[in-house]
C-alpha cells in the first residue's frame, strides 16, 4: 500500500508539473473595428467598420489594412530569407530570432508639372534585428546584428504603384554586438584577436547578404496597387462627404493633378500579430490600438489627411495546458 501511495504522489507531481509548465494566460480576440477619418481643408468625415471573426477584414478598410500588413510581412520574410541563405541551415551559425520594428514612413515628392505620377520616394523608420548564435567545438558566439532606421530612395509612380529599382539607393546603417569566446582565449593577445575576428566576420557576412539584397528592398515594402499603393480602395465612393462633395469621387477625378509637384507623407504602422490568440501576454491590456495608416498632404490652398486606426478587444482566458486545451485547473 505504501508503494502505491508513493507511485500515486509521484504521478500526481509529474502530471501537475507538466500541466503547469505549459499553463498560461491567453488573450483571445473578442471584437474589433476600424475607424477612418478623412479631413479636407479643416472639414472631416468619419467611417466605422466592424471586423470579421478573429479580426479578419469585413470591408474596404479591413481589406486595405490586410494589404498593408502583407507588405510588412513580405518585407520581413524577404530579409529573413536572404539572411538565412547566407548563414545556411546545417552549419554552426544559427539564427535564433529576427525582428522588424518601427513604422514605415513614405515621403513622396511628385515631379513638378508631371500629371503621370512620376515621383521620388524615400522610405525610412524601419529597423531590422538578427539574433545569432555560433557553437562549435572550439568557439561560441551570441549577439545581435541590427540595421538601424533603414533609408531607401527610389523612383516611384504614385499613379500606377510601380517602383523603378534601377534608381534605388539604400543605407542600411548596420551595427553589431556579437560576443565570442574560444578555447584560445587563454592565450594573451592572440586569443582575443581570434575571437574578435570571428565576431566581426560573421557580422560582416550577414550585412553583406542584406547589402546584396538592398536594391530590391523598396519594391517589397511598397503596398501593391495603383493610386499611392491602393489607398483609394479604402476610400470608396459615397462614403466620405464633406460640404456635400463625395470625396471618393473627387480624389479619383483629380488624383494626379492633386499631388503633381507636391510632397506628401504616408506612415504605415506595424501590423497586429497573426492569429486570434496571443500567448504569454498577461501584462498587456485587454484592448489594443493599431495606428494602421496615415496620409498627410498640404500646400498653399489645400490640406488633406486620411487615417485608419484599428481597435481590438481581448478576453483573458486561463489554460492549464496549452498543449491540451481540454484540461482544466484553477488559475494561480
């Protein structure tokens, strides 16, 4: 009988430990909406649009927000791919994680007198981080390589949305903090030189891979679509009225003349994480705001601003085992 109780206690301890190691508070999507505002010469019109299930698009605002998110995700995926190809998959150097942070700031300068959409496009505001590790029989390395506020300049047609990569200019602004140690560290002078060279060479190889890709960066981050990357798709007809004027129709009829020879600024915010459940965020609020998009333009006679914000509400749920959601236990 004593052996039975000992086995039972051991089983209960192991089971509880396995449950607890996977337990967590989850934030589950509950509801959400997009709110847009279009201001012209001091007058503003608003449109609200509910999200579909799990935050999916349910109208023109959501569709455009998803298009912007796709551009962000494609940009990061392309950077990840080039770094991974340089590093390889079977060697001692490993990519632990990558991050794309910041908001994409597009500054578009329309050519004076050109009604065909030719412009100069400058993109800034984004930084890219690569967390690396290196492990071999004689050395180990860990650290971060960063591209800080990547600057891209290219020729852009804001009417068709085409990017001319032959005019690209890119500044990656790299920095690295990669620390290495090796079996040679005990040797004065020589050991630190070897490990320092190792850290510098791996940092340089990753930056070189991104430099080789840099001419394609701008065409990846620019949203797909005509009329400033498809923004008119988010401003449908008969939705935004200012002083009796249908602004959707007005912008379509005078789009190229409106911006020719002028400068406008577009800011695209980071997309929400994909999926309806986010793990390990018990310190986050039960609602979140996403500054999805803003377009700002003004000259001596006109001013225009169009913005989209997203709101999501979340419910906290306690899961005793993320791997086995049907299991239940009281929260801590």
